[in-house]
């Protein structure tokens, strides 16, 4: 979830949080599915409310030098945040 703007809020003063992820290899090691959930909350009762978010990435090797990637996330706060991104990498 770190590739996007800060979906769980900007202030880190007096907060506590956690993240948990899981990676699955599909079709040998040529494709991967990665999922992550993260949460944070304030340790001060008068501060901002907590937030929770979920992110996922599907990544597939195409040929010898190409990687196709699809990322998405959704996070719950006052206004909420969501995003979708695709990337084609050429590795030398």
C-alpha cells in the first residue's frame, strides 16, 4: 500500500498500527498474488479515529524480460480512499 498516497492518514503522532500480508505463487513462480491488510488507530481518545485498508497485487512474468503488474487498494477513513494501477516493466 506504500506506492499510493497515504491511505490510512498522514499523522503518525500517538498512533499504533499493524499490517499483515500473504503471498501466493500461481503457475510455478511465473505469477504471484499478494494481499495485504493494514490498520491504525490513535492512542489518544480525542485524536482522529482509526482506519483500515486492504491492498492486492497480481504480478505475472511475460517472456524473459517483461513483467505485468496490477495493484489496487481500498481504505476506510472519514472520506475513504481507493485506487487501481497497472504497470508494464521491462527488465534488462
